[in-house]
C-alpha cells in the first residue's frame, strides 16, 4: 500500500522517526489489534492505537457506561451514560481517526466464543478487570499462539507484561491459578486512582506498537510494576515456569474453561 497525502501529514511525527518511516506506518495501517475491555485500561490504549493509525481495532465489552466510570475511562463522556461502552468507544475513536476500522463486540467473552474472536487479530490487549476473563484470555492466547499485552491496576499500583506464546512467560507462569473468592478485592471495592489506568493503558499501547513495528525491547519475561505514590517503576524478571499448566512442554490445561464458577462470580446476562 502507499500512503495518501493526508496520511503522510497526519502521521508525519511518526514517519520522521528513523525506526518507523513510511514502511512502518504502512505496517500500522495494516495491523489488526483486539482490545478487551473499553474501560480504564482499554480507553487510553485504544485512543493511542487509533491515533497511531492501527488499521483495524476490535473492542470487546459487555457493559454500559456508568457515571462512576468517567473518573478514569476517558473514551466516554457524561452524555454516554447508559450507552453501550463499545458503541460509545467506537463513536469517539471514529472522531479521532477515520482511517481506523473499529469493530465493536458487545458481549462477554466465554470459552465458546473467544477463539473465534481473537483468531482474526495480530495481537490482543487484555484490559479486563476480573480474574475469570484474565485467565481465559491468557489461556486462549497461549493455545492460539497469539501475542498478548496484559495490564492490571489496583489502588495506586499498576503492572504490565507482554506475552509471546512459546517464547516468554505467560500470566500463569506468574499466577498459576485464580485467587480464592474474596481474597483480592476488586477495584470497585478497593478503589483506583484514574491516572494509574492511564499510565498502564498507554504502556500497553506502546508495547503493541513496538510489536507491530518490530522495534525496541518488549516487556517479555519481565513484569513492569508502577507505583503512583512515589512515581516509581521497577521491573521484575518473570522466567517461564517449566511446570506452567498451560504453556509448559507438558501442559495440564489443553482446552478452555470458564472461570466464573471457579471464582464464584455470577455470569452477566
């Protein structure tokens, strides 16, 4: 493909970077990225991916916009309260960049539908806010050999990890099983500083762009940990677990299951 004149102008600040150039911009315009969750992490991530010129951007979220979302979920506005998040997000992203094809999926991911959804994308972004989805996405990406950007936020802390199945540690190498019900409070119960979601969501977008462009060093085999109160970043090495239940040489998890019952969470209708 060749860039149009308006695209050369729009993406000029990227194109002049020697590591990107016109060819790199073409790669971005041809890329397909799936963002799971149009909330605190998915919002800043999707905005920067759309602005960068990702050609196809899928958005998965089953929820509607609530007033308490607006403190951190910057894809949405006051007038969007009550509207499906994926539709609100699609409208905002289309205003930012008409080059981007935004595909909304208003549904809850399950073991029955996730493989069919992720198969058409180059890399997956997990911006979910619950353990059942987090483990389901990790397992589906490992089994499908799909690169995955993981992000997590809690109170004043955030974390990010990039997973290349078969090459780097997966989420289960860190946390083999979901925590017992009630052990870890949700953001709804414990709270979250909105800016933390922004920091981690943008880091996820950065990881996706680096992966597509084939530049820099990804957060593979290392967990990036951010603390907002002292403005610190640190990296923790995460080696592959030879006994990982899903990505080891002899996995015990070879098919997908739904974790709502395991975590005693009621499925949303």
